């Protein structure tokens, strides 16, 4: 496994070190690509892909499973894609991916216009606090929505 970024834990103030795995699948040196790469991201429960940007490459993230929020821009504004959605991240846009579940993993496919897959990742530690500040409320809202949905589907006899 090739871990190329650092995730943030949910409520703790410290950075986690080896929870998130980003596994390149298609990249230069493996296939004869000139401008495209792809890989798999596994984000365990209660972790966040730390804020980052790509200075010269575009990124598309396809959410396969799990519940996520994507924080973007310098203010780390949240967006809530669902499994089956694809998110486009333009060049230089800071972003972070938050796993909203405490236990379930997020699985996503990532495609970049970086033929080496991980040669254009620039961590943005100056945005860590902006991301951390939002995570607890994003998770509370997610858990509340899950409970509301479950209660609404209860059978009444």
C-alpha cells in the first residue's frame, strides 16, 4: 500500500499517521499513460483526508461507498456527495474529504491528470484547523439524519 497523504482524526487535535490508504492503480511506469492516473482511496471511520491541493493537475473523485463531506476552498466549505457521485476538483482548489461515519469506511476511486498519480499533492497544514473546526458538527448532523431516517421507517403495528 502506498500512503501518500495524511488523514485527520475526527475530534482529536492531532494528525493521524497511517489510517488512510491511497493505492495507485494506473500511473506512469505501470501503464503507458501520458496524462492520466487513477487509484483507490480507503478512508476508515472517523478519519479525514487532510487539506491539500494540486498545483498543475485536475482530480475527479468517484464515491463508491460510505458517507462523506468534501470541504473545499480556503474556508473549507462543505459539500455532501453520495455513493455513486463524482466530484471534480480543479487545479489549485484546496480540498479535504471527511468520513462522516465513526465506524464504516469510505471507498472512492480517484483520477488525476498527473501521470505519476502522487507527484502533485501539496499538503495545506494552514487549513487543518478550518477543517477540524467543522468535523464534529458535520458528523453530528450526519448521525442525526441517520437516526431520523431510521425512526421514520419504523414499522407501526
